[in-house]
């Protein structure tokens, strides 16, 4: 079976977990290179154990291989701003797993097929991947005036990169809830919970509605999109049936759709409580696989 050659840029935890997801799946991608900057990193060592070519020369090693068509950038927002231009110049698709947000925001269940011609797409954040589609599910039934999303994750699952980019996380997630979720106004709140034992990722979504609507249709829409997400993030689930609560808001007493969600990791590399990280790598795999399939289809058409 013909596959599209891909590379992972960044040999840290995110890149390593993504590597395992690609290797265990029989999709449209062939992982040919894992590149980092620390030749002694655990990620590069694990890649070599799996028979994957590695390099500690970072993006330069990827740019030298003209057969690599898709690059998963698991570095940092600052680094991606430099990487993006170099990858674009060589016609390589960049799946951006940082908060850089150079390309359009993409959530697999909502708008992935709207951007199949883009050469740089952004995966927002863990909170964005977990909550944006839930807001979208409400908004496709009735307009959401205000959405507040609270993403809670175990402190042990929060790496230094995320801690250094909390402001970017908040802005990027809130922007996605508006741009993709459809909320007129949005607010994102990250919570790092230090509890022992570590908790699973949990998310709370509050969608304020200003008009009459069909509650059953909203609940059905949310449940449907949660099922779609679980097809590529098996540990994604609703913690209960969404419900409508009437609350005091700056716009008066209005109906608020309340959605509670949990994400349990697959345990490929991360511990299962790190669902916040798992949803990012699972979403990245889904995006890359769909793009690879698109590339293969286009190639067949041109033959």
C-alpha cells in the first residue's frame, strides 16, 4: 500500500507519543524520521529502538529529505514561527501542535475538510480540541451568545512549554471557541490540578443562549459530536447528559447549556491521566492521516 512519508519535529513527550500512535495504526502515513536537537533525548532513543531514522539536527534534517510531505511540529510556538516558513518554501505541510497559530485552526470533527489545500494548520490546544467541538455542537442548533470553557488537567501532565505559554493557550483556545465553535463571546480558563493521585483531564462548557431552542436537539447534537471524537480519541466521553440551567448573566437570567467532559489517555506513551496530551497527539494523527489520504487521492487523479 502506497503511503505518504511524514516526519516528527521535536523529540519530547508529545513527539514521542505521536510516534507510537503513527506506528500502531495502519493508515495513510509512513513515519520516516524523528528529528530533535538533543542527540541523547529519550524520544530519539525510542525512535531508534523502533527502527525509525533519527537526527539531532532539527528541521535541517527534515528539509534535506524531499520525499517527506507532512511534518508534525511538536517544538514550541517560537520555534514554529521559524520552521513554518522553511517548510512552506519546500512544499511540506506543517501540522502545528504549538500555540503559534500561523495557519487556520483545525478540529477534525468540525472543519478539517475545509482546509485540505492549506500548507500549515494549527491544532489550537488540548482545551481547544476538547471543548471547541462541544460549543460547535450547540451552536449548530441555536446561536451561542457566550461560551465559557474550563479545561482542568493534572499538574503532572503540564510540561514546561505549556507553563511558559499559558497566555497563548488562553487566547488561542478562546479564539477557536469563537471562530470554530461559533460563540459570539468566549472565555477560556485553564486549571492545573496538583491532586494526588493525578486526575484525568476534565472539561466544563457553559453555553449561554439568548433565544428559545429545542433542548432535546441540542443534547442530541452534543452527544453525536462526542461520539465522533471518540472514534479517534477512544478515551473521550461525556460525564453525563448535557442539561440546561437558568443562570444570572450580564445579559439577564438566561438558559445555559452545561456540558461536562472527561478525556482518558490511551497510554501509548503518556500515563492515562494525561488525556490533555493524548487528545493533542490523537487529533494530530487524525489530521495527518486525512491529509495523507487527500494527497494520495490527488496523486491518483493526476496519473
